[in-house]
């Protein structure tokens, strides 16, 4: 098997796993820090659950592709082993070539086992983390006065109720996105929060999205009091 292809595949797996873990860690931090209990969330959270289901489907499709790639490499290893058996039957085989083929077989066998473990971990982790996120969304539906809405341009709107005790159904919201420089930005905030630029600066420094959301909510509460 081409060693360059093996290296590229290995780099791809590492990047994909890192990206997935970063994404999951950010979501878990967001879910674990929202503790205030309020009324049931609206139908838009069901849309969030649907998006998570689609994400799980994408992960499973990726896992299937990796599994197919592993099967292909397994066949190549079996072909190498068959070649070694044929060479052993010939008296004129060169010992150095025999040693080289043996090392190649051991290296590919080790790589196959490593990728099989990675595939198993990705599959188990994706299922467990999706289940955790789905349970957290159920918690939203039962407890919190926050709903998430995807806008037409693909951004996420955070909409709060039960902020103003005199008008619990009044909505307070902001829309957040990541720009081309990987910086968080808020393009709308209703009603406007005076210190939103300071909160955004802190968010882009510590990347603690859950703390940012709670801080904005506290500003809304202070405005309503």
C-alpha cells in the first residue's frame, strides 16, 4: 500500500477526531452551565434535536466510509501475506526481501489494529455524546425559558422568556455567528445590551460560550428589573 496514502488517511482521522472532540466539548460546556429553571421550550428546540440527528447520521456515514477503507487495507494485508507464502515456497528467495516484506506486514497489521480501535472509539463516542445532547434537550423542554432558532442565513438566535416578571412572555434575544476570522460576532440584540462589545471580547479570548450566554441573560434581567 502507498505509504503516502496511509499517512494522509491517518492525518485525516486525527483531524476529524480533534474537530469532533472540540465541537462536542463546546456543546457540553454550553449545556452544563445553563442551570436556571424556567418554562417549557418552544417547537424550535425540536428542530435542534432534528439537526443533532442529522449530525449523528453524518458521523455514522463517515464511520461507514472508514470501515470500508479498513476492509480494503485488510485485503491488501492478506494479499501481502499470500505473497510471503508464495515466496517462502521458492528456494531462491532473498532473505533481505523476506525480512522487508515481514516488516511491512507487521507495520500494516499494527496500523489496521490502530484504525480499528479509532473506528470503534468514534462510533461509541458519537452515539454516547448524541444521547447526552438529546437528554439535555429534553431538560430544556422541561425546565428552561430559552429556545434556539436557526435563522435563514444559518445563524443561531438565542431567545429568552421569563426575564421580565411583569411580562414573562416578553422575548429577549440575540443572534450570534462566527466570522471568516473564527471570531464570534453578534449582529442583533433585542433589546440592545450596553456592554455587548466587552462580553464579545471576553468570549473571543476564553471561548466560553456558555458563560457569554449567561452574562447576556443577566444583562437582560438587569434591564428588566
